[in-house]
C-alpha cells in the first residue's frame, strides 16, 4: 500500500505522518468503524463524519485513506466477503448430503447474524443503488457468493434436472432468501422468523437425506 | 373523513379551503406522489418537500392531511396492500395444484414489478427501522401477507407434514424471498434473475403437479 500523504506530498513517507498509529492501523480502524456504523446505524447514517468520529480520527484522515465513502464501504464489503469466503467456501463445497448442507446453512446464518455480517450485506445491497458508482461494484461482490452457492447446489441437482432447476438460479433464490430474511428480522427485531425457516429447512434436509440414502 | 383545517379551525369546512381540488383529491394526489417518490427515488429521498413538490401542493397541505411523513408512508402501504389483497387473495386461496400456484406466483411477481408495488414494499421494509414508530406498523402490514400465503400453503402441505414444514414458516420464507429478489433486481437493474427464479419454480410446480396427479 502506498502511504504517501496527499496533503503533504513533499514529506510523503510513513515516518513523517506524526501519528501515534501507523497508516495501516488507521485504515483498519476506519474499515471497522464503518462496518459497525452500517450494522448499528444503517446505510443512510454511515457518513464520513459518523465513521471518522467512531474511529477516533479526522475526516481528513478518512479521505487520505479512501477515495470517499463509497470506496470505504467497498473496503468493508471486501473485508466481510473475504472473511466469510475463507470460512464457508470449503465446507459448502464439501457438503454431500442434504442434511449436511442444511445444517451448514443454519450454522452460517447464525454466525452471520451474530457477527452483523448479514446486516452489512443487506445495508450495502439496499443502499448501493442510491450512490452513483457503488451499485455495480456491490453487485459484482454478491455475484461471487451466487457463484459459490451455485457450485455447492450442483452436487444436489442431478444432471438431467439441471435445465429445469438451474443451479445458478437456485443460488440466486438462496442469496435473495437470506437477504429477505434479514430485512424481516430487522423489521421485527426478532430472530424467530429466520430461525424457524432454517429449522424447517434442516428438517427437510434430514428427511430428504434419509429418502435419498434409502433409495440407494 | 374529517377535513377541518388544523391551521384555520374557525373555518373548518371543505367549502372554505379555497383550493381548486377537494380535500380527498389532494390527499389522493399526496399518496400517489409519495408512492411514486418511493419507487423512483427510494425511501431516503421521500421527504415532505419532495412529495409535496411532486404532488404540486404545499408542505403545509401535506401536514394538514397527514400527521407527518411516516403517516403518509403508511397510507401508501395501505393503498398498495389493500389493492394487492383485493386482486390476489381469492386466486391464491383457490389454487389447488402446484402448477396453478407457481403460475400465479409468477403472474403476481410480474404485476408487482411492473406496477412498482414490490419496490414500495421493499423500500418501506428496509427503511422503516430508521424511523421511530414506523417499524411495528409496517411489520403488522407485512404479517397480513404472511397470513394469506400461509393459508394458501396449507392446501399444499399434507397435515402430517405440517409440524416439519410449517405453513407459517413457508410463508415467511416466501415473503422474504420476494423481498430479497427485489433487492437484487434493483441492485443489478436487471429483471432476469427474478424471472429465472419464477420460471424454474413454475417448471418445478408443473412437474410436482404431474407427479401428484400420477400418484392419485
């Protein structure tokens, strides 16, 4: 990462920043502050002012590290997306029975709700269309998740059925479902709706697994 | 409807309003302007100022007809909800084969996208948590839709399975799915994702119907 200060180009080195935090630490603090502001206050209230205040730094510092608020929001999305991808990619692609897959879906949803990661995704997906330039970039990140879910779904859709129940289409529906459940969870301040859906899904997965196992 | 002007209580009658539109017409114009502002500009930009400007009336007129913007937003939600309920309630409860139900789902989604009604629902569900007092009222309206979908789902879930696949839980998932699909449709400026999901769902409905018919 280049840390040349734009405001003082003649002294562009980390040593001359006169801060008790390194540039990387400030950047990390800003991303974390923006993430928490999205989770706790929502997209509309995530501004340069609110994020800088939460991070305990100046707005000038924010604009030194990021091209603007949309750029910072994308850094949050990348942080959340990379962390989730590292945690979920392997188990999702390794699932081989409907029971494993639905148990995993439940575990992922619980973790994403507890961490606020699902909230971050919903805030960015819902808010991005109001900010020029942010929309396509958020869409591109969400597409990566659909791609992963599609790969996982392929293991469960027999080849002859894949033109009727297209794995990519199932993935789109699954991602939409997760986002919609989070919208309703927030509206009701209640986890029960999401938990019930994942519980019934897991039961169906268990039954489907038993039937498939018995049919073999 | 009482039309006593709050600002001129001594002359509280429709005849003294000095407007070339009746009170009811102004109220209707404000609801329609708010609906269109939600659809075209989103929740965050739906303010007393923007709605009054679109309706061609003053902000004073808006606050005369409504207790505030949240009250106006609920009037929009009620208008959309009542109109959709009148159109969809009967066919949803009359559907008896999976093919009928999934064809109907596709028709409803297409109509709700074309009219902007689905957009209104998403904007209000996503935006309500940021406005004190609006959240519970929006949640209550959405619950009516889950109740209807739950009743429709009961016809398709055999009684012994209803503790594993609970109709109310299926309804919650379906409503979440519709909302999530609309979020993604707006993010991508592309109807294809939603259309593909409904197309595959209809194909599954047709196959399920054929199997159920054959099994009888």
